[in-house]
């Protein structure tokens, strides 16, 4: 176990990333437990409202992210300073992304259906950080051989091609696959070659004069949502709590 830890975590310098990811997940989980207890009127926790102003937990989250980020920049990637900075940044990110929907809508939608997007963003962020921790590099350059890595043209071409695939996936209305595809090229390729979502910019631009393609996109989106939307909603509600409106 000690050899594995040194070879896979310490030697590649991934301890700060592991600490940041752990702090992020734990902070989000604890925050959701506390907010659900406050909502149910149980336990000693209450909303922070000095002078009648409701201070959302994204505020201390921004402070922690700022302190952690600048500490990491000032202290480098090694030593205890980097570990402390990683924990602070992970905690701050957990608090901020837990209220991602509030930032997006500029409205307190925490316990609404719109608020469940915060849970999805947290899950997506955790997945991306875990992929980086496992050794995946952005834009697919982890798949290059040592000789290809020394060939700048090959490396740049790989990055640009995979970035284009991710952008196509985004314009086809598949933001989750686009973000994950920036790390895992095959995901971006699959998202780019398959039919676009019917309300996406790609569909509005390229399916306008192609009724058959638009009909196929509508049918595919309907069956996809029928199969996965209910499951995704149940997972969101299980993690973040069912909305009240």
C-alpha cells in the first residue's frame, strides 16, 4: 500500500489534488446535511442572518477559495502550504458550487427544481477531478506516446482536434458530455457524431430545412429523457433533497 501511495499520489505530486477533492466532497455532503436539517427544523443549526440579512454559504466559500487559491500560487505545489491551500480551496469550492443555481439564476432557488442543477454540477466536478487524479490529462494528450509528446505538431493537433469535438458536442446541446469529453476524447467523439438535441444551436442551424433529421432528433431526445431523466432526478433529490416548489 505504501509503495502504491508513493508511486501514484506522492511522486506525481497529486496529494494536493486528492486533498482538494476530498475536502470538496466532504464539505458539500456536510453542507447538504446541515441545510436539510435547517429546512426540517431539526438540530442546533440555523440560517446566518445578521441584521436580517441572509448570508448564503457561497459567501464564506468565495473567501475560502480566494485564500486557498492565492496561498497555492504563493507557496508552490510542494510542502504543507500547498496541502493547506488545497483543503481550503476544496472546501470553498464545495460551498460555492452547492449554491451554483443561486449564482446562475441570481435568485434563491436552493429548494426548487431549478436548484437541482447545483447537485449535477457538483457530481460533474467530482467526476472531472477524479479523472485528473487517475491520470487523465485535458484534451486527450494523455494518449500520446513519448515520441509523439516530443512532436509539438502532433500534440497541438491532438489538443485542437479534441477541443473542436468538445465544442461541437456543446453546440449540439450536450454540455455534460462536452466537459467530460475535454478529458476523455472518446466521449467528445461520441457526442459530436450523434444527433443534436432538438433545441440546441446546432439543430436550429442545421436541421431547419431537414424535417427528417429534426424528427429523428426529437424522437431520440424523447426516448433518452424518458429513460434517464427520472433516474437523474431521483439521484439529485436523494443527494440534495426534494424541492419544495
